[in-house]
């Protein structure tokens, strides 16, 4: 893919409503199971969560680890590449907090 601007690449990887929220949950808790991610992304459907997790995994931002147990156990965590997003996500969080605290 050709990108006119590096921001396009960033948004391609982490843009949308859910990816930053999923990534932020993994920043805060480091390792989460599917159900925990579902609870931390209030309002997301199972289909959307599965799609977003698959996309983040394909882009090497998160690691999916499945354990051979009954019932099945799957954990998600940030990859080394995913951890490079932490400063950006922290700044997005700080910016959002500042905007929320501003008076109209």
C-alpha cells in the first residue's frame, strides 16, 4: 500500500472506534482473555471484537495465545511492535481527559 502521509498508515493499523480501546485495555492489564476484553469494550459485538482482534493480530500488534485446555483458554497481549504504541495511546488518553475537563 502506498500512503500519502504516515498518519494514514497509523490510522490504517489502529484507526476506528474499537482498536484503540482494545489496545488501551491491553496496556492497562497486559494480558486479557476474550471475555475480559469484551467487558472492557462496552457495546462491542462478538463479531466486531473477533474481527478487530484478528486484524490487530495480523498486523503484529497483539499476540493471541491459545492453551489446549477444556474449556479453551485464549489470552491476548501486546507484541513488541504493539508496545511501541503505548506513548501514543497515553497521549490520546491525556488529550481526551483534557478535552473532557474543558468548559464549553
